[in-house]
C-alpha cells in the first residue's frame, strides 16, 4: 500500500485550490460566451455600416439627393472613428461636398458641415486635406459665386475669365511669381460664377483647372487650400484625359511642396496614397 505524505503547507493550499477552482471554471465557461457576444455585436455593426453605405450610394445614383445627404453624413459620423473600410470616407466627404455645392448650390450648409469636422482628431491627414479643400471651395463660392452685373452668359464669363487668366500667366517670370496676382483675382471673379451657374457646360473642366491653378497663386483663406478641391474635381470628373493628367501634375507638385522644408520632403503616407489614387484616375494605364 502506497502512502502519500502531505505536508502542513500543502494541507493549507488545498482549501484555496478548492475555493479558486469554481471561479476558474466559471471564467472559462463565460469567456467564450463574452467573446461570441462581442463578435456578434461587431458583425452587427459592420452589417449596419454596409447597409448604410450602399443605401447612400443607391439614393445618390437615383438622384434622390435630399435622402442621400443625411445618409452620407450619418455614415461619415459612424465611420470616422473606425478602421473599417477607411478608404470610403474620402468618397463620402466628396459626395457630401458635391451635393451641397454643385447640386443644392448651398455653400452655407457646406461651410457649416465641413467646419464642424475639419479639426476632428479621428480623421487622418488625407481626410482632413479633403475636408479643407471642400471648405475652402464653399467659402470661395459664397464670396465670389454671384454673377457679375455686366456679364451673365456662360460664353461671356469664360471668355473674360480666360482672358485675365492668360494675361496673369504672361506676367509670371517663375512658377510662383506674384506678378500676375491682380489679373488672377479678376479672372476668378468670372470663372467661379461660371462654375457655380453653368456646371454642365463643356468648358467647365478647363475652368476648374484654371481655378485650381489660380488658387495656387492667390488664396482667399489662409487656413484652407481650395486648389485641392478644384484640381481634384478635374481628375474626378474627367479621368483618363490630358486635362486630368495636367491637373495631377499640379496636385502632385503642390502637395509635395507643402510638406517640403529644411529637412526635405516629409509628405505623410496618407497624402502619398491619395496622390497614387488620383494618379491611377488620371493615368489608368500606370500600374
């Protein structure tokens, strides 16, 4: 017969084990249930985001813009703090801006929305840059979007605006020379009303490009770069064209210039990814 010697210390340990064992077993039983519940909750949240995103897309495609706008704003509010499908946020920002400006012609509403999110810490560098572009464009449209008294036709606005734009370019001795600024200001006062009031005109692409170039030279708002809106809009609306490729060159140079200092080029990864995405739109054959 085998005798097992149990020390006094071991005797004291056994009650602790017996007390702890039920707690441990309960934990092992409950943990999978908690994990499963969290996984289920996460899946439900993902499903809700998917439904919301596709519903917003569908309403926009159907031109039900009054229905699409609150859906887009709700998706933006929910998605900005999540890592799920992050690339969709810029698409949502662009469509909120487009509905407010080019469809509803309501720069005040655009300004209110974009000002409320421009400093949101949940947004990354690219998303903030996109918001800033739309905000600056909305401010531009509010200030300069009214038709000049003496010119009210699309052809007239384009002709006068282009005349002063070309005059400004002829005065530049180097790319960012200020010599043409006065003429750039005058050109903008005709080109912005053209964009606001004649959005379906065949010359709107060239006009957006000119405004993007103008706003590189003269910024009406020190905080926000409106050229980001105008130049990106050229690429978004006219992909795979010579005009889009010219616009991308400006966008690429402008972004890198903004992040280049004494320590060299420090363009953030989000901005580099944005440039690559727009490059694929402008030059679709590039891999």
